[in-house]
């Protein structure tokens, strides 16, 4: 009688036979596991040479006396489970814990982040998932954020935050204005508390026109007094670069400036905005006051540039009368005569684009040269009386008839500005050396 071979890697094992325990001792990895010689087959005891799970039973048809008899010939020791033990596979991370951590870090919707953190902790305890630390951190951060929001709502801070955000993001905020913009302000008057503005076309009526912006530096707000000092110093200087024609600035126009406050500074307001507006808080302006290289033709620009140089030196007239300080007045008169003569030469050598402008400008150049000689004579005067004799003659050409005629030919404003009545000038004209607006010759 042949003995069937034991099951191996190329022969399936009897599905009704329970798996056999293996020896703890090392063996050939390709050899089949050893079998208990006392094990019984699935159909009860076998004969002395009957086929068993691993060959003929050496003890005959009876089981070994040391093993208890199991029903149906089953092996009396535990059966090994099938498959692999999941000891090396980690448990999954709870997704709700991740969401709670993200919302907590971003401080966004703190109430939702707190709720998700609590839900994540409950799910982790029931399911044995990972992510408890993330859920705890998200819950704590969301709790802090929620407390801050409650405090802000109770103190009005949230409203201030939203208002500041809208002002900073809106193109209609005062610190979003740029040079050349014209705008209206809400309400009936133009005052210092301006935040929201409505930009309008400069050709029509408007409350104000921006002529310069002055950037400020520093991380902390420098204080109202410092900002005001900077505005006073810069805005009055920068107006001449934007509005080169002072004759176009009538008595109705004045300079204002919008300055940062401690609140607006925290939202990124770092500029002083210099504007022209009506002296009457309820008044308006019509048309742009801009007169620079971007709006003037070459002839107009050359003329106004020469006049600006003369205005600058006239503005430096000493505060003391010649009787009090003759030396200072003589020095100033000499500088005035030199600048006036140099600008007359500049205009005399300029090639005017339109023929009808040549004669009026030639007449102005002639008067400027005459005035230059009178200023030079005043600089050499021996006493105050001699100084004022030439001083008055020189000032007769300031804002004189040839200046008006030349302006008319150039298409510029022809209304002579008014100056302070207590001018040092002894001339018959309206010009004065101490005028804040300067003088044109």
C-alpha cells in the first residue's frame, strides 16, 4: 500500500485539516512543517499503516494516551489564525482634528474651530484614531480667538477694524489719493477730518485738488505736531512745482493738507496729502489748477520758469528796512538784479513757437533788463534814501504792463495778484517784496 506524500508548496493541504503547530527549532525554509505523530485525521483514527496527515501513524489506531480525545478527531490545542497581524499598521489620523488645528492657527471662525476640536476628541476616543494633540491645540487656539472676538465686539473694536479695513481697501479713501486727483468730501464742508472721498473730474466743480503727496517714514506714529510741521514745510514748497503760474491761484484758493492720524497710521496711512481748496469751507473749485510740464507748452513753461526764479529771489527780501539794515538790503538788491538779468537773457534767447509771441516777450525782456540795472544801482547806494530811489524804479516793472501783455500772448492768466497792503514796496504797482506768493516781472 503506497503512502501519500505530505502537503508541500506544490500540493494543496486538505481544507478540512486544521493547521499544525510548527517546531520552534530552525529548519529548512523549503521543508514542510513537522507534524505531531499523535495527531488524528479529520475522519477519526487511522489503522496501523493507514494514511495520516503526515504519513502512517506510528502508534496504531489509538490516540496517544497523554492527549484527550476531541470530537470528530479535532486537534485539542488552539488553532492559529489566518492572515497577518496588524501590529505594524498605524491607526488613521482623525480628519476633524486637522480641520480644528487649521482654524485655530488662522484664528478664522473661532467658534467653528472650537466645535470641531470637541468633536474630534470624542471621535478619537471612540475610534482609537490619532490626532489628539492637534485637536487639543486647535481647541485652545480657537477658544482664545473666540474670547478676543467677544472682547472686540463688546468694546466696539470690531467695528473700528472693519471701518479701517474698508477705508484702506477702498480706492475712495483719503490716503489713496494721488497727485492730480480732484475729489469731493461727504458733508457740506471741507475740514481736517476727511477719510472717505469721491474722486471726480477736475474739469467740473470739486471740493479739492491734490497737488503733492509727502511720504512719511517710521514704524510708529510720530505724533500730530510732527506731522503738522512737516506738512507746513513741504506743502507750501511743493505748490510751485504743480501750479507754476501763481496768477492762476486766485484769492479764493488756499492750501490744505490731509495728514495721518494715530488710527489711520495703523492701517497703512503714511502720506501727507497737499491739496488746493476754496478758502470758504462751503465753496468749490472749477477746473484744474495744474500748470507744469505735463500741461504747458514749451513757450509757457520757459516763461513761467524764468518768472519763478525771479519770484524766489524777491521773496528773500530782508524783513528789516534799509534804515535798519542797509547792508542786508543792498546784498539782496544785488542778488535780485543778477537773477533778473540772467532770466532776461534766457527769455531773449528762447525761440518762440508762435510768431505773435515774439514782440510781447521782447518788450518784457527789455523791461527786465532795465529793472536789473536799477537793482544793481540800489545795491551800490550810499544810504537808505539812495537805495529806495532805485528800489522804487525797479519795482515799477514788477507785474507791469509788459508782463500782462506777454501773459496774454502766451495764453496764461492776466489778472494781477493782490498782495499785502503793508508791503515794503514804494512803487505805484501792486507788487511787494514780502508777498507770500512771490512776484512776477
